[in-house]
């Protein structure tokens, strides 16, 4: 069986406090969230593992059972099997097959054959219980699931226990080929390319699915990798998922909900200061450039960034100054520049 170390998954020691566990979970959940890692299957698996670990360690009662019973704590708690022994191995009451503490037992060989009659043990103790539960009064479903063995374990609970241990329940009592439950139907996916301006204000797109053209409403604030789900619109009862692709912009660079851009100013503005018009996605704003502004200085314009997708408010616009120096100076201009620099009390910066 595969042992899942939930403490290792969250990167915390076994003695970590509940607050430390929650903090580690939030950090990892943000890091591996599908919205931030579109198409990354490893991040998706990691996100599921982190949520599974927090569901156990974040609950003090479940954590206590996990510390005592290991990865199969939940199935073991449901099973509640009574004490039995075989071949000198003790199976303690209330702890199936002696999995007390952090001790784990594996019964297999490289060829996959049964060790020490382990399958016979299952058949002897539980096989009759499964048959009795499944065939009780000729019924199945809820009535059968409520049927209990002498050890107090129902058919469904026993199946859950075996599945948690990596054992196919159908191999225990020789039954094969039970009908599998309905599998979820994968959604139909379609791409939608947007300009930054369209993502800023929201727009619509026509998507063709099975010969049908559907108009999809794109809300403001979407980013590359954002997924818009339309329930039942994919044809044949399937859902339609529209995946957003954002085209690069010639002026603005996007960082989440924030935008960045450069603003070119001349030498006079950088030296003496001025009010300069700054184009934004909302319109033009006046930005005061203080005297002596250095190249590379960044000004933050609060609320002038992208709308926050599925949240309120906007990000910010970060304006980085680029100083454009004059070129092709005349002799007269060069002489004036020398006179000006002679008046400056500026040390060599190198």
C-alpha cells in the first residue's frame, strides 16, 4: 500500500501547531492553484494532494486518528473490525490488522502471490459477510449496505477499507466484473483570444461547437488561462469550457491585476519637473514629475490597473520613467551644455 505522509506534503513537522498547518496549506494552495498553473498537470496533482493533506491535518480529531492509524485511518475507523489472529500475527480490536501507531504491514511478493494465506484470511473473515450483505433478503443497495458482519463491518465499509489499502475488493471473494459506476464526461474545450483592452472592459466571443455557434460572455479581468464554464452547452449534455488566451500588448505589461508601462520624458522635464499626460486603459491622467527625477523611477497609480477577475476593485498601474537625452547637438548647444555642467555641484557617480 502507498503511505501518504500528509506532514511531508504540507512541509511541516509532526508537532506543528494547527496555525502552522493552516499557514503552510494556504501558501501551497496559492502556489499550485489551477488558475495560476493552467495546463500544468503536476501542479494540479500537487494542489489535490495539498487539499487532501489539509482536510486531515486541519481537523484536530482527524489528525489524532491519522497519527494513530496512518494513511488508512479513515477506512480503519469506518471498518471497526474486531480482534482476530492468523499465523501468529495479532489483529487488535478496533485497529484492523494491527495497524496501530505508525506501523504499516504489507502482504505481497514480487510476483504478486498471496503471503501466508492472507487472501484466505480475508475470505474466511469477511467473504461471507460480503455475500450476506449483498444478498440479504434478496435485496441490494441501501438495505444490503446496512447488513453487518459479526465483526460489525458492512459490505460498503469493507470495500472502502480494501480500496484504501490498494486492494481490488472483487479479488477478495473471487467475484469479477462488477459494473463500474458512471464516469464523468469530459467537457468540451474551446479557446478565445482577447486583446488587453477587451479583457479590461469585458467582451463577447462566438464559439463553434458541433456545428452550433454560441455567444460567450467574457467578464472583465480575465487573464491567460482563465476558464469560463458553461454548464450543458458543449452538446450531448456536456459542459463547455472556454479557455482565455491574452495577446501581448505593445504598451502595457500585465502582472496579475497590476499593469506596467514606460513613460518617456525629455531632459528638461526630468531636471525641472512638469505635469505629464499618461495614457491608461481608463483614459488619460496627469502625472506630476518632480524636479530631479531619475531614469527608472517608478510611480504607482492606484486603481488604474486591471479589474480583479471574480473580485472587486482594480489593480494598480506602475509607470516607469525613461529619460530621453538630446542628440546631434550643435556647437552652440554643446558649449551651453558645458557651461551648464560647470555650474553643477555633482560628483562623478561611478
